[in-house]
């Protein structure tokens, strides 16, 4: 049944092992991030059989379903309205708010549990974390005094929001905070989680930042690329997951609609170029499943024309293959398309495990 995602477990395993080896060579442990594939258990089982140290996800629902013997980490800051679920489901969470930390401590105490905290420091990307120039020390002291929380470490996130590239000058801000805490409070910070897949470009160039001993990696494992510049990582697979869709109509038609043009299904006025008569195909998936502009046809002579909620229209005029109804068209994916397709209940999954 189409559309479906073909997920190659052996290629995923290869990528995971490549990243853990690269990180391991620099003394860095890996939190494998499962959110882009909604915590799919078949992929988690691959992670379970590797050296990744933690399983991390931004959604509690995913973490709750995931079966693993490794510690579970909640990546998105907990909502103060679901603290009990956080403590029950996650071993560790990333945090930046005192109100939330107090609530976590209270609930952990009443459940007679301990909960680990990675305190997030914002070093300029301007998403989560205490801004590094603010009074981090007060918060750290406060966490240490809370009886049911353990300070698992410090963390920072770069690139995802502000597009900031991990560089030595930027990461030094995090390292300075860590060293200041250790010197002032005479404590040891067990873990410094220095970022995500965008950090890997530094390791590839052989630049290891001292004190950083953990990374939270999602995209590099499944798309085989670092995310500071979007470059493929040498020796890794970029096609762990491919999309297979089938043609439900193939016809020769003009390239511009006929009649007065109003709004399309999404309220926009469409514009088309006159390219003469075309061989056009319709694929059985649409905007409800994916943004068509985030798809890359494996047959590079296929052009994507547009999409409505349940249909993607393709131009088959210039391909050598003689596509007809029922034929399959394959695509490689971007992070955005993978995320949407994995989340769509209408897109099936099939698994292969041979390279
Ligand atoms: C806090 C945090 N850390 C790490 C990641 C993983 O990022 P990437 O998929 O670029 O490795 C994400 C996003 O998924 C995140 O939100």
C-alpha cells in the first residue's frame, strides 16, 4: 500500500555506529534523538543495540511508548502542567525555569523518585535556556539544594532557532559558565551537553572543545548530514528513509489551467508557466502528509508542479522512464518532509534490514 516510507534499519545502524565512533573518539557520549521518527520502536531497537548512552525525545508521548533499557531524556522543557508525567516517564529533563524545577522536586518527592536535570544555558541562539550573562549560579545552587533532583549537567542548543553555528568562541561561553560553577561551588558538573547535529562539523575538522562530553544527535543519524552547513557526512547514508508513492493518474494535458483563475484549495491565487503540452502524473498523497517542495525525486528528470490536500502533481514529460498508472515514484527526504511524513497516519512504513 502506498504512500509508504521505506526505512532501512541496517543503514540507520551504520550511521549510528559512525556517529558514536566519531563522538567516542573525542570522549563524547551520545543522546540519540528519536523525535523526527516519532519514537518508532523498530528504529529505537536499533539504538538499543548500539553504544548510544541515552534515548532523547521532545515529546512525552513518544518517550512513554519507547521501550529501552537506556535512560530516557525529555528534550523540550517540561510543561509545569504535566510534571507528574514527566517524572514518571523521563529519567532526565532539560530545564531553565525555577517554577518548573520546584514542581519537579515536589512531585519527585511525593513519588519517592529522583529526577535528573540538565540546566540549559542560552549562549546566543535565543531559544531555551538561562541567558549566559544572567545569574546562573543562583539557579545551580537552588537545584543542588532540592532533595529530589539531581543536577545531571549543563546543556546548550544551537542552530535550531537562531541558526547560530557552533564555533569555538560561541561554545567557550558555555565552558566558562561550567568552569565558574565548578570553581565557585566546589562541585563537579557531571555532563556538558554541547549541542546537536550542527556540532559534528567541529569534530569532523578535528576540533574538540574541551569540557564538552555529550551531544544530542537526531538528524545526522537518519539523514547522514551535519546541520551547521547541511553537508553530507563522509561514509554515512543519506537515504535511510525514502518515500514511495504511486501514480493514480497519468495524462497529457496543457501546462496552464483554462478559465478565470480564482483561489486554490488553500486560498492562494496560483501562477503557472506555459510549457506547452505535458505528460502529467498525480501521486496519491498531498499537503495533509507533506510539503511537496521538501521532496526530492530519485528520478531527477521528474519535476514537482504543485499539490492540494490529497494530491501531488508531477511533470513526467522529460523523464526517460515510461510512467503509467500504478507505477511507483520514489523520493529522498529533507528533515521537514521526514518529520511530516512520519507524523501522518496515512503514510505506511516498511522496514528493510540489509545494506
Ligand atoms: C534540545 C534539542 N537537542 C537536540 C536536538 C536534535 O537536533 P538534531 O536533529 O539537529 O541533531 C533537538 C531537536 O530535535 C533539540 O530540540
